[in-house]
């Protein structure tokens, strides 16, 4: 399903990062708290990565 070029670029940029891919894989099983996400990807930058996603 093709999307607008700017949307494709935004998604590609978001998923090009290892911590963000880990977050997405972790969230496949359902909703998680910010603290739970921080435990998986590291607490130092998880807020930054959540904002991008």
C-alpha cells in the first residue's frame, strides 16, 4: 500500500534506528508503560525515541 513520499520518509527514518525497532517489537504484544519500555531500550534516551515514534 503506497503512501505519500513524506510519510514513507518519516516511517523509514523512525525505523532506521535500533532502539526504536526494539520498542516496536516490544509493543507488538500490547500496551506497555513508559517505564517498561525504558527497561527494554535503556532509560537514557527512551523519551526522545518515543517522541519520534
